[in-house]
């Protein structure tokens, strides 16, 4: 694994309830990292890393839900792709509705990822493929604003009611896009009792980590709109608009 390229210490200033988690997808087993000591679901592994002080890695034998399918460690079972699981759990009206999702679920090609490392941010020594944040709305606003601060990039999200792990792990890596969801919306995460509801899980792929980190060091985190009263905000807005109108008239 390549060593960590970006100083992540700026993220300590957020005072997150749980630390960010770095994820690395590997073909070969990692050296010097302990293996997960019990089977967990993919979403539980994110939570496990939040509660640890050192990294761990997993293989298909260590995952007991469907994350190993999204990770390409096993073939998708025919009964799953046909929509049987979602119908039996009464998530969908009929199997056909669940089956349609498999046209969109992001998955790694079979056998290209055999091991995955999870690490709390303070213990990351490798260059992560994905960096996951567990943020309150006001923290997420700053983090997502840092994405567009120097780029103007759109804030967007993609997910499905099931296989939320695929959208947090595989999709950002494959698409190169920052993705996020709100805890309490995903069926599997609810069933496994991971994450308190109402937080944002934000997944940042490796290509965005340097830009967001750099922008956080430059930009103003707390804006006037965050501290103004409603009346102060309106007054400030009116003043700014009038100043711009006056300056615009000077151009004519």
C-alpha cells in the first residue's frame, strides 16, 4: 500500500462524534495489519473501525451480509438478483421491483478486490481509496462546501433502499464522485442497528481528498449566515445586492 499522501489532521477540528474511516481495496492481503476477528456486515465494519484505535482488514469469509457481493468477492446469488430477498422482507411490493435495482447497484468486477482495510483516521498510514465521514448536518455543510469551494462541483447523492454499503464503498471509487446518505434510510443499517439516525455518511474518493483537505485549510468555516439573525441576514443581503447594482450601473 502507498503511504498516506495527505495530512488529515485538519479533520480533527470538526470534533466529529466518531472519527473518519479510511478504506483501502486490495487484491493481495495487507502486511502488518490484523484481520477482523469475527464476521460482520459491511456497514458494521465501518462502525467497527470508528470504535477502534488501529486498522483491520477483511476478506469474504469475514463478511456475513451482501457487501462481499458488491465488493466482487462472490458472484451475486441468482435468488438475490431475481429480487427474492426484498420481496420476502416486504421491502418491495414484488420481486420485480427489487430485481430492477440490480441494473444500477455498483459492484466491483469479480475477483478484483479480495481484501479491504478499514482504519480510524488517526491510525491511517496508507493512502485511502475512500474516506468516510459520520457528520452532523452543520459539519456536513462545511465538508461538502469544501468540495465546491474551489471547483463549483455539484453536490449530489445516489443510493437505494438496500445495499447502502455499495453506494458508500464501491460507487465513489468507481465514479470518482463524493457521495452521501442520511443514516436511518438504509434497510440493512437499520436492521444491524448501526449508526444513530439523522447523521450524514459522506464518502470521499481518493481523487477528492487532496482538494477538500486543501480547501478546508483556506476557506472560512463559519459564515455570517451561520451566526446572523434572520433580520441581520436579510439586511446584509439587501446591502450587498444594492452595492452590486450600483457597481453594475457604473459599467454602462
